């Protein structure tokens, strides 16, 4: 039953994408494109996780670039502002961010790299958590950044990523709806141990890898964060 329903959802996504390719208004086309992916991802998310679109911010006023899909923990902190699933989301509650592109090209990868850098805990200029986490030394897991593309301008996506100044050092799931998925790593003992890029014609296999990589550790990310602490945001911000 799951196999049939998953295939039906993916087929619907692809057919709707093709049906809206000729929409001339880029903003509306983008909204349709994002809605298709949200619909696909939503079926794998428990109710305590929310989906939105907008900007991630931290306590000190730093902002991420515009994000197409933001997945956040409703139990940690609510959105600072939200209307129609678009809003401003506090860094401490954001678990996953996903960029959605009709065509992945050089500009798309550069834009995605800016998002990755903004949410990189090793970036001194990037966004930071307001509250101490539950890992050693008060650390917590930062959001995972992912890219979903319907088409690609590249024959070999892996080659482009490996040559990219920022992305070649990162492990961020990047999926193209032609059977390509990159930025994935598997633990020892897995059949795909060590795989970083996969190109397969197997029906929806790469998509399953992408969704699995994106969501498998989402509860671990959530559990690493502090409990609900609004005072950390309300007091001491510059």
C-alpha cells in the first residue's frame, strides 16, 4: 500500500509541475513548485513539526537568505511572525531548510551555498542559537540544508558540487528529479556506505534516499535543542 501511495503522490507532483511550466509569472510558478514539494514532505512529518517559508533569524538580528521550505519544531519556539505559512522563524526551533528550484544551475548552487554558510555553526558570522543545547558544552545540532531540483542544467551534478568552493566541503542532500542525489553519507554496514552521489534510473529510488537522509535524524536534531525557553530570546538581545 505504501509503495502505491508514494508513487501516486510523486506522479502527481511531477504532472502538476509539468502543467505549470508555462506559467509566465515567476512568483506564482515558484509558489506552485514549493507547494508540490511541501505536499510530498508533509506526509513524512509528525504533527509536532511545522512547515513554513520565509526567513530564519537569531536573537542578535542575523538573518538567513529567503528560504523556500522551513521545517521547525512547534514545541521549542513558535514563529515570530507567520501569515499563510510564510513568516519569520527563530533559529532555535528550525530543524531543516529546503531550497526548491525548477532548474538547478550555477546560480542555484551559489544561492544554496549562501544558505548553507549562514546556518553553518563553524561560521563566526552565521546565525547562532540563543539557548544552550543538550549536547556536550551546551552545543546543539544546527539545521540541515537541502536542495530539491526538478531539472538540472548539468550533465554531471557530482562534478559541479565537487568543484564548488563551498559545497565540496559539505554534506547537504541535493536531489534532482532525474535520479540524481548528492551530499548523502551512510554509516558503515549500510549497503551504500560511503556514497556521496548516486545516479540511478530505478523508479523513485533517489527520491527515497533524499527524503530518508533529510528526515532520519530530525528527532535527534530536535532533542539536541534546549527546552522551551522564551526568556533567552526576550532578555539580553542587542
